[in-house]
C-alpha cells in the first residue's frame, strides 16, 4: 500500500451522524485524493488537493467535506447530508504531475 | 463523453492458463493509460503505465499493449496463478493533471485450481 495509511478499516455509522475517515501519507506527495467505490462501478472522485490549504471538488462532492492542513494528511468527513454513504472509500496520493497514484488500503463505511 | 469501457466484466480461468483483458477508451486528449490490480477489500496497485508513444510494457507475467489509433488497450496474463484472482482496472488520464483521471469499472478475474 506504498506509504499511505487509512483508518479505520471498517466503520459503522448511524443515520444522521457525521464520520471522519483518516488518510496519511509519508511519500512527500503534493497531491491527495478521495475516491468512492461502489460494486460494479469505476472509482469516482470526491475531492482532491494539489497543495496544502487548497482542495477542489470532484465529481461527487455533495455530502462530503475535506481539509488539508498538513501535506501528509487529508481527512474526509462524510456528513449526514450524504444520502447513500455506504461504500468503500479509497485515498490516494501522487506527485504534482499526477502520472501515477498510490492508493491506501481503503475504509469500508456502513450506515446502519 | 470521456469513458473507459472494460471487458469482460468477469472471467474465470483455470490455473496455469493465459488470459487477455480488454480496455477501450474515448478519453481525449490522451496522456497515459494505466492498469491496476485490486485485491478484494484492498486498494489498487499499479501494474503498468503507458504513454502515447509506447505500445507494449511488461511487468513479470503481465503484459499491457496500447493502440492509440484505435484507443484500445489489453492486459495479457501468462501462466495464471491463484494469486492473480483480483479485479483489474484500466485508468486513462486526459492530461498530466491529477483531476483528469477516468477509471474503468474493472474486470473481475477468478483463477480456479
């Protein structure tokens, strides 16, 4: 998993609760990303950040929020506004050129 | 519309046999194409990356080809092993930009003993 860690591996949430997924990398990469993976579908980009203190919405940002206060960390908060949050969440990082992404092991979020 | 289509959706082969997975894309302008292997419940791991000028690249028993004219790529696995059971994802980048990346939905490969 190449220097990227995600925690927790499994997460259960009650409806109406916000939860935060952790992503840390020690690859000295400038860019970090959050993806959502659902069965039978390709990865979909939630948010990405190309530099500290800056981030951009991806294709499915509604109901999610992020911060990038440190180069190594890019936490994702799944808010109660996300109507269908049960999914597998993947964090990735890359150099600023973005030619190759390195992925973390993922967090499986289940809403009870 | 920028799309990446993979086929077949799933495939079952016997251990020791070869197989080929397909990827067709309509992404433009093209920057590079990557194949990833994703074990169940894990993050994807890069196998190969090819730019416009490269038409083949190998990584052990994995060989990827690229035809930029027809916008097709294939991943050939030789002498399959049980550990090859995974999803294989084709990823195409529109530019050398982090946000311009399009993922295929993957081929689920199962190797049977």
